[in-house]
C-alpha cells in the first residue's frame, strides 16, 4: 500500500505558528546566553586591570571613569544621613536588603552612590533595620563600577524616596533628585571584608550577584524551544502521512 501525505490547512498553520514561536524564543534565549558570556568576559578583563584611583580629577570626567566592572579606589567620607535599603535581595536563601549610601569624594563637589553590602531582614518586623556602623571621617574604599544597583520586578507602588526608606528599586537619577546630591552616573559595589583600607568588618556581606551567571541556563531554555519547534514540524509531517494512509 503506497504511503501518501494529506495536506490540511489548519494543522499546517498550527505547525507554522509553533515552529516560528519555538525558533524565535530559541534565538532569544541564545542571544541572552551570548550577552551573559560577553558580560563575563568584560568583568574578567576589566577586573584584571589595575585599580583606578577615582579622585577629583577623574570624577570630573564621568565618561572616562564609567567603565562598568572596572575596579576603582576612592577617598572621601560617607554621607551617613542618607541611607537607602533595596528590598527583596536574598543571599544564600535568606531574606535581606542591600544598603546604599552616598559617598562624598574628597576634593570634589561630586558624590558617588555606594552599594555597601547585604544585611539580613528582620523575620518578625520587616520595617526594623539592624544597626550598621558607618565609618566616621575620611576613608578610602575599593570596589567595582556598576551602571545601576540592579532592578527587580516591581510589586505594588514604590515607597517614597527619603533617607532610611526601604524601596524595591531605585535609579541613580531618582536618588539624586530625592537627596539633592550631585551624584556620578554610576554606582560602586564596595568590595572586600569591609572594602575600606585598614578598617575592620562592619557586618555587611559583599558577595555580590554576578550578572554574567546563567548562560548555561539560557542555552538550556534555547534547546527546549528549538525542541518544541522540531517536535511541531515532525508532528505535522507524521499526522499528514497518517491522514493520507487512512483515506486509502
């Protein structure tokens, strides 16, 4: 009995849509994996470069100093009257926050926003914050430049930006507008046990999430979407032959 293929428009259109969706989403996930790998390469290359002294002269030229992931050193003092806390920043499966605080650069009218580290959330009272010591006087900190503090999906309305507020997300521009400070257009993720030369630890955790992580996950998702596209095509071909054979 000869094998025949029976064409039908409805299964054909459904197969085309499924294949197009699978291929499109597979390409998107592949691009995301490539972006993560490019970020990882940039982090590794810039992290291996000598530490840049972000002094008054360099800070004045923001375009020269804003290489993301570049390690920098800066002297000045923390503006302890303007802490801000980013909510929903877990660490090792523990709920917590990231502490942001402006840092006035010595010999300059510029301030840079510093992500000082992670601290645990009070499991009983979510509004109660642990006491975190702020270094007094002039200090020198080291860290890495980031373009922004990271952004999460926004749940509900954001709390008003004010000193000591707990917010879901914030940008450098929003922080500058609320505080009235002249901020550089990037932040510094403070590094090391304290990130301060010769200073003792302050209890903050500085195990920052790496934006380059997850390339393998995206490749896995891409494989699944490409598999869906292949399965839809094979299903259309097989069912077409089955329909044709049954009509004989």
